[in-house]
C-alpha cells in the first residue's frame, strides 16, 4: 500500500499521525457509540495491511475483476487543441490516466474492493454505503454481489429521482436503496443517515465510505486503496516518457481520486500537483462546491476539514452540475496539503466543465464523467502555459455514460 | 461547587433521582421554548438539557433532528440560545442547564464559548460528536470557566475505554442506554442495571440514563438504577404534536414517576 519504509522524516507522505490527524485536520469526531468501532476498524486495517495474503487477494481482484492496471493514454488531439491557444513552443503533452475504464466506470471500485475485503476479514455480514450520483453506490453494490453480502445504500431522495438509471443498476445488483428525506435530501444527508444506521447496527455492519473523508481511519484507508492510481501512473509515465509528469491534475469533491493520484507523487517535488474543485455557478454566488476556496475549517461527518458553512457553523448546501462533486466538505488530507502549500487548489464552473465534456468527446472519443471534466477544463489552460516538451497528467476518474441526460438537459437537448 | 454538583448532592441526600427533560431551543419557536424553560422547574425538572440545533445531527433520530431543522428554519442561533439561558437566570431560576448539541457551532463561536456560556448561566455542555480524544482544548477552556463537560458512555464502551471517557468528565456521566439514535427504542431494565453498576466501579460521578425513556413506566424503571433520568424525544414529540401544555403535563407525569421511584416506593 502507500506505506514505504524508506519514506523520509520530512515527507509529505507520513500522515496521518497515530490519532488520525493531518496537522490540525482529520481526527475522530464521532458519537461515543461509534468510537470503539472506529478504533477497532483502525486496528483491523493495520493488521490487514501487514498481511501479505490480504494484499495478494486485493491485487488479484483489482487485476481480474476491476481490470487494472488501467491504461495511460496520450491525448494527442487534446494536446493539439491546447496548443492552438498557446504561445510559440508552448503547450504540454496531455496524458490521461484511464480509470474510467474500470469495471463500473469509475475509480470508486478500487476502494470498495479494499473496504469490503476488510469487512469480510472482520466478520461483518452487512454493508452500508452512502451515495450521491450513485457511482459509489453502484461500486459498493457490485462488490457486495461478488462477495455475497447484503448491501444497503443511502441516497438523497432528490438524487434517487435524478439518477434513476443508477438506482435501477443498484437494484439489479441486489442492493436495497433507502431514499433519504431528512435535511435537504442530498449526499450529506445520505451520509448522516448511513451514520445513524451504523450507530444502530454496530454489531454486524460495516460502513463503506466512498470518499477520503469521515473519521480516521477512513481518509487514510480510502487514500491507500486509491493510491493504486498514482502508483500505476508513475510507472506508466516512466515507461512511456522516461520521466515523471511536470503537472498532475485531478478533480475534487471529497477528494478520493485526487488523493489517489497525488499521494505517490507528494515527495516528488518537481511534480506540480493541482486539484480542481467545482465552482458551480461561480464562486461569487452561493451555488458552488469549492470547500477549500470558499469554505473554512470546521467539523462534519467525523473529521475536521474545510467546510461550506455560515458564520454560525451551520453547514451550507453545495451545488455542482456534477453530483459527484456536490459535497460541502473535502477530505482532511487535502485541507492539510492546501495549508502546507504542497498541492494547489483551483476551481472550474458548471459551464466550463460542460464545454470540456463535449470537447473531450469530440477530440479523443472519450465521453468523460462531469467530475473529471472540471479538471480537464483547467488542464487545457495549464497545459497551454507549459513548454511543449513538458507533460501534464490528468486523472480521467470516471466515464460519462451516467451524465448524458444531465448534459442533454443542460444543453437544452431532448433525448 | 457547581450548580450541577450541588443539585446532585441535594437529591442524593433526599434519596431522589433527578428528572432531566430535554427541549430544543427554538422549536417550534423561540417564544415557546422560553415559556417551557421557565415552566419546567415547577413541573419537576431537576436539571434541564437545552439542545442547540445543527444542520447535520448524525446521532439523532427523526424527532429531535426535525425539531432542530424547525428551529434553524426560524433562525435560531447559538448566541440566541445563550441569551435564552441568561433571561432564565435573570428570572431567578436556579435549575442547572446543560447545553447539548454538536461540535461545529461551538467551534465557530470561538475560544470564548465556555466563558460565554457560564456568563449566560449555563452549567454544563454535551457535545455528541466530540469524544475525549478531540476535546482537550475545549476541556481546558471549560475547566477554566467552570463549565462542566458531560461525557457519554454507551453499550459499546468497554471497560478499558471507560477510564478514558471519565478522565476529564465532570457534572455527571450520561449513559446512552441503547446503541442507536435518539428516540429509537428502549433498553431492558436488567441490562441498564448491569451497565450502570459497571460504570459505578469506574467513577463516582452521578450517572444519568437516557435514550428510549419515554413515559412514566420507563422512567420509573430507569430510576431504579440511575441518578438521573433523561427524557428527550417523548417530550419533543408531544410538544410538536399536542403543544406546550401537553408537553408540560408529560414532564409532570414523568417527574412524579422518577421522583417517586427514588423514594423507594
């Protein structure tokens, strides 16, 4: 996994500390009923991590079932497109890490395979999950079907309505979908409801969290399971170009695909790392999901991190055209990487993501998910400012089949 | 000596169990909460838990969660809740008040929270999502200000963890009788007795039992074992469905049952 015994003391890869903190972020802000479970989970994970059999089984499933390694693709036509607006000698080569080719169509399954293997190892017999757009729900339901475990997915009632194809997919996979009407009926409410389920069913239930947030050890565990993205990309870059990329970029909601890409590069100081948040209808409006750019530190869902909130500490609703980025918080390791300055965090609006979505489809024959379309929108600009012999690596963390209706609606097209 | 310790000492010398009702500040509106607050001592409340709302109450069931959302919709703030406590003291009430809620509103209020709360007349604080591991800074501020920090123990809190939980706890220890959310279900009386006996070997703090206590009968059963009986969802639900007079009547009934049990009847 991500741990490397040779990691130096002044590394960016040493976090979290043994109480689950990345600097002042992270931690375990949970009800006392859950505290013993969180501690037990932490011990079980350390134990699994040290067990070569666990690693072997995980690698086997990632290879034979998920379809890893995912390819690295040189995006020649996107590169050409970026060069059109670039100055002479400018316009970096753009490479895509193709995690959208994974089984179920996104990076989410990397983490689900890991967590559900751990759940089985711990003797848990029931899996619960939260989902926004349904990608994590589908991935969880998929792995539960594979392993013969019952699966309950909490999903905001509004999302159930908006994401009917994924709801039906989860049902086909044998999962039970619980529409959440409490609060505003969105992803954060689904997470509250999943936590309530866990508090009530502590004896047999494993909560499979989909992003690199929540109480320790989740942010670390999800990061470790997703770090396969960055590890593969690093090797593939070396093989393709004989060197590391100059820039690596990824979109950020909770931040699991980004931390998975970034973490193996954190100590490679020559690699500039850029995360792209969802600016929704614009950072000057209240309708965005950019927690780092537009939020401040607070406590939600078991960790201290940057949150969209009002002056009284009440959590604001996030907005993004991409349901996968529509979350008012961000993983605590990103909060720390932001404050330490190691990773740059910028944002892209709904409109910019929509344009990048269409461009990618036309130029590369890849229909991207709306989430990485945010990163792509900014990547084209970043690449245009780089030298033409430089390399920009972008994590294509999901495919856009799930988004075609949303995009059609946004473009005023009837499907 | 804090108002909470004085209250528990007095009740102990009288051989009585404390009745601790919970209401949500601002539900169904600030005026009603204030009216209830001022009427609860006469109805038999020995300590009052005053909830302050949060958008994401992950340990609450629908009854208390919805009460909080109603309060927030009308603009209830933590500052407004402290002002409510201040007026309660100005009216001459001596009943201890324990503020109960989630960490983020307190965190955003800032470092002065504990001293502001004490200045307003609050006596204790329960933050559901702030376990002792994350509470060192707040505990120090609370200790300095004279605000009791009440910790929770649950059926999942095993012996080796209880020491950690009670380490910096003060006021009383709140035993959450079921693994679940508020208003969920009830614990068996035997189960409760065993758990409280186990806790008493670890702490000399008074022990309050809560979660799932909803009427005179369940309060009477819990009062056999606990030093205090907390009733939240049942009162909040009665308030929502039948109004403040019915909520006070329920409080009177449960208070009588709780107190009666303590006298050994």
